[in-house]
């Protein structure tokens, strides 16, 4: 069924597709590439998420197949970035991973926005089936529900899975390292033992702890009659049921006969099932293996565990390595004993015979036969390093016959040139009595190098003089490769953790020892290897205000035996504060006591800083909207108040006593108007008309005002860079920024000081926005205002730009000065930052976007003529009745014919009923159709109509981020009779193409 389905899918969707494969292992990419290219698909490859993201954005693949754990950028972040990009958000993604179980992989894939999942290793037909469904957009096994955008829960799930996986892999790696070291140590300790009996006893003692067995039994058998020759044990007296001379018991005969391992669990059964004596203790688990060299089987070794632990496949692999090692060592000791025995016999025979030469020849042949049965390299050298003897195994490895080897220089022929001199020195030390075990490669006839471990014995003559060396070498090439592979795997895991900047910790509650990785030490500001390894030392590294909560979280996890996640501050020795997110898992024993805890730690300082900036920006935006709305309503009211004041003052006699009262009302209104302008500037809703400015010229122009404003006890210094780029901004707003910052600096220097104003061209790279949320990288012109005053605390700096926040006494400030500066800077697309220390002064840095590449545009100049009078017809559209009547009266006094309407419908009727209307003066926001919509409809009827918009502020189409569109005439509320008349006159007299509807 599976095969036919796969074939049908391939034929049904047999089209060329572009498929992106992202995996850091070249073997995985090669497998998928060969398989999918054979189906006619076009393949793109990437070794990590960053390369994959670049390829996806450049090539727009039809399908993406990605691994999860990769360097530089992992699969989680890669898929998240794909989903955030509109161009690739709909691209189907197949998660191809060996890191998680099938269920975990499917859950993770759905949480990060992947569409399908394949677990490694996957068969070819499985890959083709999932690829076919993904390209067809169909459903079936492997497909997930509609992918969702990654969320904080997905982040936590991913970190949890990663923590589990890291915990498992770290434990496995430590266990494997420990066992490998133990196995190597056993081999080194046993290799020098020449007595077979002691060798077997030492094997039992050493290997019992290695496997955690209740007891170990080891037997050497005579393969001719299948009887036990030697027995050794550890943990119980095996002689109670097996003795030398007994037949091979139970399933041991199978172990020896089939030369393979046996393991099993017999919980609740007696040993009779294993053909062991009936009085043998109950067996819960066992593991047995043959003791053998490549050529011979010598016996068995069996581990019995009665403590409830089952032996695993890893144990089985390890026991095979151990049994092979013991087999080779036993073979060497066995033949050494035989050779020694035979040498003693030879000595007796020599004394009994007269034909010494014949006896030597015979014994040499006999010894050679013994040597030739050994599966280790046996080589004898004379004092000059010439080969005098080589056994059959040595000849088979080296590629020469014994006759060819005899008499050749061993060092010159069989030792690689790069180590020849050092080996010559080792040979001389050997002749001087240094019998240490050594490792070195040998060079075969074909040029191949094999690594051997050598044990050496000095050869002496009858006069006890050294005449040569007998060396026994075991081939450890494969063993060395395995050790190197393990080392590489460990290095790769370490690299992955360091690349992700993830710290690892491991707590052993039995010893009270807490281990930290170097990455974790760096996260707490400690030097490598300097952490003292106790829970108390860890708590001491935490910020004092966070210690109680961290301890509570950990203790709660210990009580429940559960996971925990805690965000806290780390206090570095130099006073630096960093935010860390610690995630851990506690394991309990059967009595509910903590045994071990393991976890990870990540530095989230940057993320928290960005979150705080974002929350502050949201708060400022909300306050700005409120302030802007209030200012808009105030402007309507103030226009009426100031306008009617102006009418009254015009009508009253100059000596009328009521003029003073009206002028007071007018002054209060103008003060209110200035306040609303500050509110609009803060809320970024002030309408401005920017021009290209030379910031140096603005600073120079405002310098005389600063001198009078600041006073004589404050020295003003200017540092203006030549060749400064232009900026595009409203000159009045820039002057307001300088004045507000200068006044703020003056108040910080009540006893005098220095105020510095500096300008410079700067380039903000892509790293700057990582810590300043609202800034884009690029070219800027910087204005720096620095004082030598009292400075500010961090708490004051956090609230510095909030509206109505002030540190001055009551009556000395509104709290809008710096809030206004902040609003203006944001409105023009710039950025402002403050740097201050208590009693060390303050420096404000304002970054204006550079406008060096923008051409200068000259504003049209109105023609000469009367500024306040006219006879043309003006249609006024304003929904506020009082304001509408005021505008009518002001314009009629200036000679204009005025038509008024309260909404767009009335205005259209008047427009159609009136033959000539020269100017449309309309509010922007009105009930029903807005001012821009009314303009569009009227211009369709009369394209030559001139239009003036009036408003306190607007977010409508005539303004983009507070900047007027080109060709738009605008009248700011509140306005005076003079400004109204001048704007009407300006629009009528300018030789411009009439403004169209926005």
C-alpha cells in the first residue's frame, strides 16, 4: 500500500519544483539532493538558517525542508523569519529532524509554523510522499494543521524541548566519556599482567564496577572437551556451582559456540531457566559475552544484576569491546606463559642434548608456531634495531614475509619518517630499561598507517646481557578512531551551545556540587573556571532584590519534582547588571528527595531593554493621542475666543475702559494657544512646513538669544563641524529644541558652568537600532547639548520625556519642555538620547536624518499688493457655528463676499447655485463628508477652484506625519484676522496650479 501510494503521488505531481534543503550535515543534504533531483526537482542547499533565509528570499522556493538544531541560526528562528516575510509566509515547510521524537517533532513543527514533519532517518518513499503532498497542498500523514505564527508559548515549548534534549545528550556524553575512560584504564592496567590467573581476577574486579553488576563470573574453557579450565569471580563464590573440570554450564555453551552476546531480564523467575543450578539466587537481569581474539575463543564473561537494573544495548556494545580487549590480553599472557614454560623445557633439553644447533632450530620452529597463532604483532629486534623475528600476524599486517623482514632496519622501514627520530630515542630508552607502554603508528608495505599499542620485554643471553627486545603490539586503529569520533561529537555539542550563547548548569544533590559551563560563568561576569561550585555561591551572584524569588522558585520545583523558569538579575563583580532567564528540571528519587537538577541559562538583557523601550513608546503614543485630541478641541475654542477679542478691540474706542479686560482675555488665549502648540509638538500632530536647513546656521542664529536667555554665569561653547550635511525640518521647531535643551541645562547649573553645543555628521550602523528601538540605520546629523550641571539619576532618566514630569519646584515648569523636544524629534524621524551621571553633568544627543541628497526647492513668492482686502467670493465650510460666523465677519470686513455652509452637502448646493466662487475655505474634519472629500467633488465640477484647509491638527490625507503635502494651502488654528486675510490674499495672487483634492 505504501509503495503504490508513493508512486501515485510522484506521477500525479510530476512537475519541476524549486526545493530548498537547509541542514548543517552535508550527508543529509546529499541524500535529499540525490533523491529529489532524480524526481526532476531543482535543489537549493544551505548549511544553516541564515544561509537558508537568504536563499529563500532570493529564490522564492516552492518548498522548504529544514533541520532544527543548526549553528548560526537554528530551524526555529529560520521558520519564524520565513513566516514574518510576506513573500515567504505561505511557503510550505517540512521539518526534517532527528533531535525529537515523532510526537515532539510534530508539536514543535506546528508551534513554529511548519507544515509537515519527517523524522530522521526517513526512507526514500516517505520523503517522496511528504514532498508530493506538500507540493500538491494535500493532506495525509505527516501534514500538520494550518501553521500558526510562533508565540511566546512556542518559545517556551521550544526551550523546554531543547532543555530536555541538551539534558539527555549531556548525560549520555558524560556517561559515554566515563565508560570510555574506564575501559581504557582497564586495558592499560591489565595489559602488563603476564599471569593468566591474576589477569582473570583483575578483569572481574575492574569490570564489575564498570557495569554496575551484582556479581561477575569469568570462565576459560578447553574447546576440545568443552570443560572449564579456569574460573574467576567477583561478588559471589562461583566455585559453589562451577569448578575447573566441570562441563560448560547452561547457556554459556551458546555464548562460546555462537560467539555472540546474550542479555535478558528474568524478573520473578529462578535461574533454572538459564540452566544454572537450582540453588542459584534469583536472577533479574544478565549480560554475557565470549572472551575471544580474532582467531580463537577462550571462554565467557557474565554479569548478573539483582538490583532491578536491566542491561542496555550500550552495555552490550561495551561488553563486546571489553571481551575483545580481554581476549587479546589473555592470549598474550597465555602465549607468554607457554613461551616461558617452553623456554624452561628448552633449557633442560639443551643440557640433555649434544646437538645444540639442531635443538635451537627445532625450538625456534616450535616457538615460531606458537607465535604464529597469536593475533597480536610480535617482533624481536636486536640492539641495532634490526628485525630478528616476526610472527605471522605481523607479516599479514605489514605486507612482508618473515624472510623479507628478517635483518631489515625496523625504524627505517616500518616507522613513518615524521616520527622516526623520536621513535629512535624511545628505542634507546627501552634498551636502558624503560618498559613503559607506548603507542605509535607503523607503516605497511602499501603505505597505509596503522596505530599500535606496544608492550616490550628485554631479551637477555645466558650471561644476563641485553641482546634485544621482544615487542607485542595490539592494533588500536579502530579504537583510536572511535575515541576521535567521540571527541569530535563532544566538540560539536560544545560549539552548538557556545554559538547559541546558552549556559549549562548541573546540580548533584548527593555531593552538593554545582557545575557551570564557561558560557554560564561569563553570563554572571566570572572568569573561566572561577565559580566555586555551590548553591550558595550561585545565590551570591544574583541581585539582592531577586534572591528570595529565585530561591522560592527553585524550592517549589524541588518540592514538586518539576521544571522551573525564572527571570532574574545577575550582579557582576564590577557592578554590571544583566538579566538572565534560567530554565531547569529537578529529578527526585523514589522517596521524593532531589537527586539531580540540570538546566540552561540565557542572557535576555537586550530583549528586556527592547521590551521596555517598546512599552515606553506605547505609553508615550497613548498620552500623545490624548494630548493631540485635547489640543485640537482647544484650537477650535481659542480661534473663536481670539477672533471675537480681535473684533471687539477693533470696534471699541482706544480709550474705552473695557479694552483692558478684553486684552487680558486675549493674552490668556494666546498663552493657551502656545500651550496647545506644545501639546501638538509633543504628540507629533503639529503641522509643520519643513525646509532644507544648515544646522550650523540655525545654531549660530540662535546663539545671541541663548546668551541673553542663559545668563552671564554660564559659558557657551560652540563646536560646529564644517561641511555639515543639510537636514529637512521646520526651522522654528529646531530652534525650539535648542532653546528647550538650553533652558533645561541652565536650570541644572544654578551656580554657573559650561554649556556646549556641537554638530557632526554621523553614520548609525545596523547595531545601533538593536538597543534603540525607533532608530533606523543610516546617515544623520548629530546635535549634542552638554552641560556641567548636577546630572540625573537613572530613575529620573527613565521618566525624562514623560509629559508633565518635572523635578523643579511648583510654578517653575510645566513638564512639557523635554516632552515637546521628544515629540518634535520623533515627528521629523530622528532620535534623542540622554547620557547623565549624578553630579557629573548631562549630555543630550539629537540625531536629525541627513538630507544631503535632497534638492533644494524654493518656495513661490507672492506678488506685491494689498494683504488684507479683496472683492472675491469665498465659500466657508465649518461645522462649528461660532467659528463659522467669526470667519464670515472677519472676511466681510476685509471686503470679500462670503458664503457659509455647515457641512459638505450644503456647500455643494451653494457651489452649484453660485456662478463664481474664487476660494474654498474648509475645515478638515466635519460630520459627513470631510474637507478633502468635499474638495475632490467640487474640483471635479470646476478644476480651477483654489482651496485652503483650516484645522488645529489632522491625521487626514492633507498631512503625512505632520508635514503638508506639496501644493496644499493650510491655515493653522487658532488664527487671527490678519493671518486669515494674508492666507486668502496669498492663495488668490500666487500664480500656481490650483490645488487638487488630496
